[in-house]
């Protein structure tokens, strides 16, 4: 693991996800630039000191030479370091698990995609919300044709986590997410926009081809854009909207997707992640529950407990790790894996982010999203 | 009443709304072009035959001369006849209650607005969804400042009523709503878009100043647009989205508004119209219920039953009639009435419809909504 | 109408219910013991002074002699006067609409039942909650066998309306509902217990045969029991529970019924009265919405608006009046009417109330409910 | 771990719970009576073969002599073996984590309680549903006095897991839960009744002192009781009801608790476990969400993710293990631990089960629950 030091929330999330199904073991790390901090984490995790590295470069170099080397590295640094870390490990012949987004520009993303393709190495991108069993059920029902032809898609990742000015913003020392000179106006799109974009693609199986983008700032005193709306066009002519926000007062994570076809519709909402609402044109509405007999085999495979035992955020995350471990164990590659997002998805995400920004900056016109293959 | 013959749903709706609070009496009508059909309705309603007219012109002419003339006429004809009927009665010195939308073009709307202003007569426009007590509560909370400055607005009227091809469409004899040569692509905007636009304005107290419009057709074989998405900008720089549809499979009426400010947010959903969700940035979420002690005086005034006795569609409609009767009884005018939408609201609605269409037809660019005063 | 003076909520509720469908006209009344107050109501309702009576006796006497006499009287006095008023009008040959409960003792109820049977007159008892379309849908699904054999029933009428000490209680002048010397400990059972009992019988089609009753007082300082729990046995060996309360803090009306069979279950909750949840053993859960194509003909018949237009408390009440008007218009009798509760239902309710009280007073043992035929 | 072989669901659940927070390591086991099966599990878990035992007796004997002995044993056998296994390990000086219920009779329970008290060893009983953060929040709010004096409690564990005849029942080879000669009519009470009883005690802080019990069978052909209803009296004179079922068609786990005091009420429902509804007599209702600023410190301490990241069944289970590890690490004892249920809670559960059965068998009368100290 690179990143994930003592104060990192996302590092611990990845570690919990690894442990849940016991298919992955964390055996080496460069958790922090401070060796001292790294060792604090190592001790907690019972990792031998010799596998703790001062930085990702020495880790890649050393691990790639060991006989008992790591199968994959987990990258949980701030977003703007993903590219260099991922690239270094891919070049060292090590699979990469990368927290989303893949990187901060489409050109970086294309390079990583190309490296992954050439090397046959896996880049697993943890768009964890598509790890929920009922999101799998949704994707399955769309592919089954239960909704008919998809016509309208509404996707939201409108979180309330930053609906008040953060402590670091008040002190004029904004953290990387809020810093206008680090990710700038792209921050929201990189952080939440790529989640929303991936969720829409994953459930519908359709790429977004055009976008009108709009950004604004909700919280007074904030230096970056914390709110965005988009109009979407999909490859099959379906239309849609996107709402992303970090400042939606009173929201929890606010991830919601609603898909309407000419035969039916479905809705999944992250505040109730183990149910899925489906309604055909003929009604009545149906509520599918995780773990019941009426969900698809795939959704059942991603469920540990039986009927009515809710699984949450960590299990959704663990589902990605579980799939990844199976693929690596079977010596497969990630290019065509259905089970988890890969570099291709990451590159499509960056193409979307850049198109959205271009549209916004050009005054809000329909803008093409670059096709990635 | 003009229109509202034996097969009219909306006519009976208005009549129920009149009766609920017993402040209005229906005493004259031109319910149908067929006198026979008109008399069927008259008999049911115990209206004297001498007050049944062959058409709206004769009705306006005759009634305006009677000493016991009607106070107001209720116009429930197809939308494209509203203008001529409303104009005729205004010119005859009679108040007008008009089902929405006011008419089919902004120029017609301006003319009616001008007539109303000059004459001092009331034009009450029955945007009935703003008649719900909890929509009043929402509007009150926004004005109280409970949400802080309004920053994002999401409004939807995405109904499933026409998510299958209608009988008349199959026969190539589409009714006026579905007929490409009557209202055409504006039909959806006139029918549902004006509702959504009014709801957003009513709750936030803000006018929409710019729009990006997008239209599409969900149901195969349909000759008109049955689905639309918009991006909105409001006068105070708030942003928003609109979704309107008559073909959202599995939806009921699908009217929902969510308003986010920098201090809190609220959500009202027509499938549960007697509750309102509010959440401040400090939480927890609060659910206000119609008829409880914690709602505003205004919301309580629009409630007949006590705690926990749900009121619905007809009571919301009746609230508008009740307000109107009070205003007419008090010899007030409708221009400044807070209690019900008036010609000014109708004209603003038409300005929005035309801007949305212009935006769509010009390829989806930000388009100014004409300001109406 | 007898009762329903200027301060009466329930009187106005009945009057709204009459007006909604325009099948009933209110033409005479003894609204109050004070003629002055009666005339206030009469004026509002445009009722001729000659049809306003000083008391129910003179009204029954005078009306029964008129050629244009009332078809039916509506009794909305305090509960402990229902018996004498209903009896008087039945003896005068006039149909009776009686607010629930029918009366305050089983012996009174039997007498009224006997009078109704002998005379062929209708006693329509306004257990209004069974007037909701989706309660009709529930009853229909049970009778269709969608739930299999009924095995468990949970019914609640746990309102929060009196969860604080009322003004009159504080002054030691409790109103009739709270007065220990008027209805006493039976008050809650008469007021809300009969509603819950009727709802359970109506939906399941099963009589309650045995009960264990328990009563308590929630609000400090209250002189009567304001809370009750019961265990139920039904005629087919199904089991169940009942919760009734006037002091369930934070509840609205709190009317809920859940029925479980060996093939499926359903739930209806009065805070969302136009939806019904059904789930078969094979799932998924289904949500039936009022006004959609998938509800039964009977539920559709009790619906005025189209898809997604919520109807509420007043429409449910109006449904009973509408049925009654049809029956009277067709010169039918109320004994076998399916459309509204009758004297037989009232008598069964009183038998239940008395069994519940006997069980409670005897220390909480299984107690037989007298069978009424 | 004793039990938890290859087919055991509950064994894997405990193991996931141990891993999530990484405070416990599973290092020895007697997973099955078949050594072969035990070794299958051991291999998956990377446990050395020397720590795999043929049965719990040899495990207790061997482990108690090792210097690196286990701190605690986890007992996940069928319920009727809990007593002998727990007793053996307590006598060997090893802490016990026991899946619920503690054992199958009050006399066994008292013996284990006495052993625990004398030895100072911990018996942690995994009533996992009280491990949810929002159940902690509920308990905290009750103790804060937010509800005033508790007056009515409704608790349910009405699962649908066995709403169809199970495969083994059809073959006349019922598993231990369904076997009339193993746990018999007590099975449902032991399995789900103890959960409901503990949840009610945990949230309210009140013991149940009297019960009326009723049992029945929903699924045709089943040899045991699969459904039960109870009336409850609590030590402070609060009243309540209990519903337990394994055959509630269409339910998920069906765990719900509603508590009403004279100042407010709360509701927690396991199908939405990271929200808690609270309503004071003054309203409006409030929805507390896990991970927000407005929940108590204790509820926050039991939450891993931030705002709006749902935690579920496994995290609730893990919370108990986390607390236990802290107590054992700190050399505390379990007698007074607030963080997890202990032998005393288990004994109170058995006292309740036996009282419920006595009440049912004596025809349904109020029956005292033996007080345990």
C-alpha cells in the first residue's frame, strides 16, 4: 500500500475491505513520507519492518526484485499523485489497485491505460459504489431488457460532507481537495463526478457521448467550485442529467441513480443500498432486497449474509477486492473483467471530466466526450 | 364554467374543488359544444336550464347583463382555447379562473395580463400543486431564511401517465395533447413544464432567468416530444435542473422539488404530499407533517382535518378556490394575491416555455427567459 | 344532521364528505342545543330556517311528517348520545348515518341492530378509514387468496393527538372524551379501539373471537386510560395484536394494519394511504398505488383522480357517503351492503370493547368476544 | 473457535467480524467433529494444524496449558451445545464469546453466570443487533431523558427466513432449529425471542417483569411453533408487545423497536439500520443518521466510515468484537461492561423464555419473569 498513513480514512477503508473476505494480505507499505508514521501503521497491522519503505519508488524497486513480492499495490495517496505511483508500479511489473479517480488528466490516463494494455497488468479502480450487490442487480436487469430501451438517466453524487466551510479553508490552508492551485475547479469532477459517471455507465452499459456542464460554489468563502449540474447524451440517444456536489446541505452521500426505459424504470439510492426499486410500465412497483431468492445470481454472489442482513460500504468495497483476488489468483487480466472497474473506465472518466470542463468554460454548450477504446 | 363536459376529468376536479369548502356555487355553464351534453352535466349539478349556454360567447354576453351574474368563470377547455375564452370574459367584466397553462404563447399571455391589469379583474390560474399546505410550508421556510441563500433547485414533473402509446395515438387520431399539429413539441412544456416552473418559483420566490433546454421522445411511435430536461439559472445566481416527462415508466405524477441553500435544504414529493423534509447543515433531518403544531400558520390555514388526516389533490385544488372566493368576496384583486397564481405567473410560465424551446431549437445553449413585470 | 355545531370538527368533516360527490344535500339540522348556534351553521350552509330544529326529537317528529322529508339523518353528537338519537330517527322511519362508535354499550347496540333489522332501515356507521381505496384493495387481495390462509394480524390505531395534557384536563373540566365519569376507561376503546377492530375485520373478513386486554395511562395527570394493548384470536385460529393509543408521542393518526398469511403479507399505513405493500413468499415486495391499472376494479371505483393524484381523509369519508347515496337511491337496505359499515358492524365493535374491558378487569386472561349475528 | 465448519454461516460471520477491526486473531479451532472438515477451514484461515483440535474438550485442555494460549474461545455450535462448551472453557480459565442464546435453560444459564462471576472471566454474548451504532444512539437518547418516562415498547423480530417449508422439513429430517425433539416449542423463543428481549432491555434500560405468551404455527406441515406474540410489563410499569416469527412471509429480518415515553418516541428498523427516527411531543420528527455530527459520541465511536457510508450487519457484529478486544486487552472483566452483552443478559433472556412458555402453556395469563441478579 502506498499512502494510508495514520490519519488516512481511505487507507483504513481499503484495509478493512481487504480483510473482510480474507483473500488479500497486506504485507508491505509506504504509508507515509514519514518513516515513523509508516511504522505506526505497520505495527498495528503486524507488518514486518523490512517491508516498510520510505517512498513508493524504493518500494517498487525493492518489491519487484523479491521472490515473495507483492502481487499488487494499493494506491491511496492524494489524487494528484496517483499517476506517478501507478506508473512506477506498472513499470515494475506489479498489478495496481488505485483509488479513484485514476489520475488528474486524460493524457495521464491514456498513458496508464496503454501501460496496462501493453504489460497485461491489472489496474483495478475502486469505484466502490458499483460494488454494491443491488447495483449489480440493477445492471443485470438493464441487460436483461427488463427496462426496454434506455431513454433517460438521472445520476447524482450530491454529498453534504463539505456543506460547511472546513477548518483548513478557514485558515487559508485548504487541503488538496479544496486547494484552488492543486486540482482547482476540476476537484469536484475528479472526486465525485467520476463516481457518478461510472455509476451511470455501469448500470446502463452505455457511454456518455456529449455533455453540457455547469459549475457553481455554494459555500461562501470557498475557493473552488463545490457544485455542478450537467445534461448528458448517451451513445444510444438516451438523455440524462447529472448532479454532483460536496455541499448539498443535509445530504448524506447523496448517490442516486434512476434509469428509465420504454418498458420500465429502476431507482437505487445509497442511503438504502440493499434495496432496488423497479417498476414496469404495467406496475406495480417492485422492491428487490439483497439476499432474497428473487435477485440475480450475480447479486447473490456479492452477498455474504442471508436474507435481510444489510451489507454496507465496506462490503461493497470488499466485493471489488474479492473479485480482484480471484482474477489475480487465476492469472487473469483486468482488461475484460466484469467484476471491477479498470484503467479503461478510469480513462473514460477523465475524458468525461475534461469534456464537462470544456463545456462549462465555453459558456455551456453541448461538448463531445472523447471516445476511449 | 366553460368546458367540463361529461367526459372531462379536469372539469369534475374543479367542481369538486369548488364544493369542498362550500364558498363557491356553480350556477351557469357552457360545458360542451353539444347542448345535449351540457344539459346532462347541468342536470347532475342541479343548474337551471336558462343558465346553460351554447358557447362561451353567448354565455359571456348574457351573464354580463344579468343582475345575478356569475362572479367568475372557470375555463377548463383544451389549452389552445384558453386565450379566447379568458379574453372574452375579461372583456365582459367577469373574473376568470383558468386551468393551466394560461394560454399557448407569450404574446397571448401578455395580452391577457394587460387586460387583467387594466380591468382590475382577477385571473386565477390553477397551478394546483402549489395549493398543498406543505408546499406553502416550504415556501414559508425559504422566506424565513431557514435554508439561507438558495443555491440549487431541482424540480421535476415526470409523470408516467403516458408511458404507453395511448389508444388515440395508435389510431392515428391523437388527442389535442398528443397532436403534432396542435400544440406540437410545446405540448409537454405547456402541460407539465409550466407546473414545474411555477412550483420552483413559488417555493423559492426566485425567477428563472436562463435555461438550456433538451427534448426527446421516449415512447416509440409517438409524434411529439414526451420528455425534457433543462438546466436553470435563477435571478440570484442559484443553479438548477428540471425534468419533465409524460412517459416516465412506473412513475405516478412524479412531482418533486428539492431546494438547497447554504444553511439547509428541503424536499417535497407529491407521492407523500402531507410531509416536508427539511435538513439544516447541522442536522438532523426533520419531517414536518401537515396539521401538526410545528408548521407555519399559513400551512395550518390550508388544512381542514386535524393531526394526521391526509389531505390530497382535491383539497389542494380547493385551497385555491377558497382563497379566490375570499378575495372576490372582499372585493380585492388578484394582482398581488399571495394565495393563488395569477396572470403574471401565467405569463412568466409562457416566457419560460418559449425560452426553453428556443434553447432546444438552437442546439442547446443558455437562453434568456424574457422578464415579465 | 344532529350535532355538528360551529365548533364541531367532525360535523364539518361529514359535510365536506357529502359535498365532494354531490350525491347528498344537507337540508335540515339540529346542529346545536342553542338555536342561535344552529342558525349560524344553517346560514353558512344556505339551509332554510324552517328546517332548523331545537333538538333531535322535534326534528325527527317534524321531518317524518313532511312530504319532502330527509332521506337520512347524520348523527355527529358526542358518542354517549348516539343511541338515543339513532333510536329516535329509526323509530321515525328515517335512515341513520352515525359517526362511530354506534353507541356506548352492547345492549344499546343490540337494540339499534334489532330496530334496523325490523324496519329495514339503514344504519351506516362511518368507520371512515375503511373508506380508503387501498384498504378496499387490501380486502380484495385477501379475499382473492393472494395471502393464502390468514395467520397473523397486527392492527394499530395509535394516535398522538392527546400526547400532551389537554387544556380542559388541566382545568379539571375534561371534555367528554377525557371525562372519567362519562365514558371512563372505555373511552379509548370506543373511540379508537372500534376503528382498529373494524379495520382488522374489514381487511381480513374474519371476526375476533378472543382477546387479552391491557390498559394504561401514558400522560401524567390524565384521569382515564389513554393507551391499550391486546392479544387477539380470530375465528380461523389466526393470531394477532392490537395497539390503541391517544397519547403515542410523535405519531400522527398511527393507523396501520399488517396481515400475514401462509402465502404472503400486506401492509397499509395511514400516513401513506394511497399505497399498499404486498409481498408473496416468493417476493419481491410490490407497492400498489391508488389509481393505477394494477389495482382491483373496486379500488378503482373508489378513486376520483387519475394516476398519482393522492386522495385523502375526506375522499375516504366521501366514499362511504357515495355508496350510501347509491343504496338509498336504489331503495336498497344496509344490512348486506358491502360498501359501508352497518349496525351489525357496530354491534360487533361493542362486543369487542366489552370483552376487552372484561379481560383487563379480570387481570388479563383470554376472554370470549360475544358473537353477534 | 468451536463450531464454524465449512457449512456454517454463523461461523464465517464471526470470523468476518473479528477481521474487520483487526483486533482479534483466530489461531486455534475445533471447527467440526470431522478433522478433515476442520482442516479445510484451517487452511483457508492460514491456521497451523497443531492448533486444530478434534473436539472442544481436547481444545480446552490443550490450549489452557499453552503459554501462547488463546485469550478467548468463540462458541458457534448449535444452541443446545453452548452450555457444555462454554462451561468447559470457563473451567479451563478461558474467556468465552458465545453466539446467542447463552444456552437452552435457565438452570444452565445460572450455572454459567455463576462460573463467570466466580472466575472473573468474560462471557460475551453476541446479540449482534445491539451492536448497531444507531441502536446505541437510541439507548443513549432514552438515558438522556429525551423520551421522558418510558411508557410503551413494541419490539419485533419477525423474520421471513422460514416462511416456506424448508427442504429438511419436507424430508422429515428437520435440522436442529426445526426439530420438535431438540429445542421443541422453545426454538423460536431461544433463537429470535432472546434477540427481541435483549433489544428491548438494551434500548430502554428496563427489565421485563411479566409476560403473556402466545405461540402458533404459520407454515402448514411444520412440527414446531414458528410464530409468537406477547404482552409485556416492564419494571417501571411500562407496557409493551412482542412479535417474533420465523415465518412472516415477505419480511426480511423484521427487527424493529418502537419506544414511547411521555415526552417523545423513537423507532429503529433493521431494514434501514443506520437511521433512527425520534419525535418529541412537540415535533417535528427527526431522522438521525449514522456518522453525522448530531449523534452521540458513543454512536460515533461505533462508526468507521464518515457521513453517509452505511455500515451493516458485519460491522455491528464487529463492534462487539472490538469492545471485547479492548476489555480483554485492558484486563477488564465483562460483568459490568456496557459495550457488549454478558452472561447476566443471557440468563435474563432464559428467564424470559421460560416465563413466556409457562404463560403460554397455562392458557395465557400474566406470568412473572424470574429476576436475575
